[in-house]
C-alpha cells in the first residue's frame, strides 16, 4: 500500500478516468467541480440577463409594449433570484473550489463527495425554479423578497419556488461547510491563519455568514409554506401572526447575503491590485479585521431595509447608526487598496482594469448606500429606482466586475494559456461604459420619484429610462465578448502561460504549473516561518 | 504526506463539518423563535 496521499486519491478520484457525462457527474476533484460551478453560473448569468433584457425592453418607453404586468413582475422576481442564487453565489463557490486548495497547499477540498453533491443539487434547484415559468398562474411574481401576504397569492408555482429555495440553501450550506473544513484542517504545514491569502480569508468569513443565514431563509420560506398549505398563521394577522415578522426574518438573512456576494470580491481585488502594482498589499492584517468587522456588522443592520414599515424611534436610530458604521471598515479597505497602488509600478492588464473599475464603481454603490442609511431620507428614496441603482452598482460593477477580474486573472492558471489582452480590453471598456449608461440614470429616476417594479411609468421618466435601456442592451451584448474571450483562451489564447505569468504574483497557486495539473499539492509545500510571500 | 496524516486530516474535517451542520440546524430552528419588538 502506498504511503502517500495518492493512495487516498486513488479511491475517490479514479472517476477522472471516466469519460463523457459520467466524468462530470461523479467527479470529486475540486478543479472539475469548480469548473462546473463556473460554467453553471455563466449559463445562469445569461438566463437572468435575458430576463433583464425583457425588463429593459418593456421600460424602453412609457406604456405597455411587450409583456403584461403579471409577467413583468415574474421577470423582476426571477431575474433577481437567478442572479443572486444562480449566478453570483455559485460563481464565488466555483472560485473557492478552484483556488482555495491551490492557495493553501491542500490536495483537494476536505469533503470531496459532499462537494459533488453541493454542485449537482443546483441544476435541480434551478430546473425547478425555471419550470415555474410554464405552470398555471406563472412564475413567482412577488419580488425576490417573497413578502407575504402577496407571495401567498402565487399559483401552482409556489411550492416549486419554495422547494427550489430550500435546495439552493442546502447547496450553499454544504459548500460553505466544505470551505471552512478545508481551510481549518487542510492547510499546508507553516501556512498559519495570518499567512493565508486574503481571498482565502474572505471566503472563510463568507462561509461562516452563509452557515448562519441560509438556514434562517430556509426557516422563513418553510413558514410561508406552512402558512399557505397547513393552516399556520406565522405571517397572518387574522390568526395572531404578523406579516412584518417575515420581513425581519428575511432581512436577517438578506443583509448578510449582500456581504456573501461582496466579501469574496474584496478578497479577489486584494489579490489582483498588489500583483499589478508590484507591491505587497498595504495593511494585510487590517484588511482581514475589516472583513471580519463588516461580517459582524452585517448581522445588526437588517432593519434598515424596513425603515418605512414602522418601528420605534430607538430602532430607527440604532439601525441607522449601525449601518453607517459599516462605512468605517469599508473605508479601511478602500484606503488600503489605494495605498497599495501608491507609488507602485502599475500596469493595466484586463484583470487589473476590472479590479480598478470595481474600486471606483463599488464605491459609488457604497456612497448611495450611505444615503439610503439615513432613516429620514430613506422615506423619500424607499422603493424607488434610487434603490435599484444603488444595489445594482454594488452587485454589477461591484460583485460581477470582481468575478470578471478574477476570471481574467486566473484563466492562465486554469487553461495554461494567456488571455488576448486586446480582446479583454475591448470587453472591459464596452462593459465599463455601458454599465454606467445602464445604472447611473436610475439614480435620477429614483430621486424624481419613479417607483420600483412597475412596467409602465409617467412620461417625465421617459428619457432616463430610454438611456438606461440602451445601456442595458449594450451591456448584455458586451458579455457575449466575455464568452468569446474565455473560449479563445481555452483554445490557445495569446500563447502558453508560465507557472507564474505575472511578475508581481506570489501565492502558492503560482507555484504549480499552468494549466494546473488534475492533482496538485499531493505532497504539501512546507511554508518556512519567514516566508511571507504566500499571500499578496 | 503519509496516508495516516491524510486520514487524520479528513477525520478532523468531518468533525468540523458535523459541528458546522449543528450550528446551521440551530439557526434554522432559531428562525422559528425570532420575535423582534
């Protein structure tokens, strides 16, 4: 019997020899599963994107053009559910699968079979959710927040949607258990916690957030299910319940969920900026503590989504100030990223351009968030397009740009080929310009009083809506270029990539060949006590 | 890394996973007792 880790690999990774669909169905290899997560999220990105195109086409001019209002509401609801749970979250789990074991010197995720399950639950969950488009009564249309009593009017789609949310939650919880178990138990000798790359740190903290809040969402939707079918009255005033209770439970999940989507983005940007500034990350430990502080604060701010619902004055003040406190650790991060670039030898590869755009545009989303945090002002902004502009700035040129930055950054490691920078830069500039044309006018629409979730509007909103739709179509089309660049790189790109293709990169992932072999770190690297170059 | 090292790492990982799953269950149960205000 072999005394190496290969013996262990032999019994669970021999599916590597399988071909065709079975190879992917039974794989327990973290790179295969990471690839599947990333491809799945890309498919969902385009599915949710197609729904956004329907929304923007309808809003191109006043009046009802293409779809009836019920279907419009289904589109906004499904777009959000798909983008949040099907595109952004699985994409980050895909990055965690691919990169965390490579970055900490582990041969694989700690629980490879559970890893396989975590992924394969997802297509079932989204198959269920998408199937509701074809059911009598149509797909869920009460918004992704699923507020009762409106959501209880959903037709036959209701149990499908609830069960699909359960499955998404199960997948996320299993994925995050795996990430934590891997990071805490599988690190290479000498890889102490404060030597871990920031991306690994950001995922460790994100995974704890997921474990705390996904079960709460599962509880909330379970109560909706029992209210509708089993005669309970958790959220029905007629039976002594309270619909506002749902909003509290939902946002106890919902606000940390925002950070679940953005903390790994912070991690990725903290990897990319130092690489292309050819400097160490400024204030590594402060960055770790800032992520932890943001995660902690995310649990005590939830009711800022509900200022207009009505709550005691002390409650409004508490949630207003805790929300504003988030600006402190976030400010630490923005300061440190800027200080990292200060006097660095900057170059502007596509990955870095997306990271820089993240820095500027996410900050715009952060500032509009601060405006929304002011309780008396929120009474004016609430449920207007200002909120839509705010969270899209945080999630699109925020989380999605970080996902693109990460893809461009690590594509050479995955494929063994360099990205064609000309194509990449075309993709970047088209995306960066169109995303602002798409979302910036929505601030003005909101401030002028245009409500969210409406298929028709007054003529005073026509011009900004037209610009927003033009930006939307341009942004959607630009993303076809992203797919083209990925396929181009897989097929050879701009030539072979070295193990460490960027002179400023230092993590363990750059110490294995490109493309990364199917099995890596079977003999873990030993990190010397004075070797601090294993993080950016 | 020896087979034994690897086995003990996996064992520790399973222990971590069980604890985390119990925490997740506790949050699920807790959501039914969430009574603000």
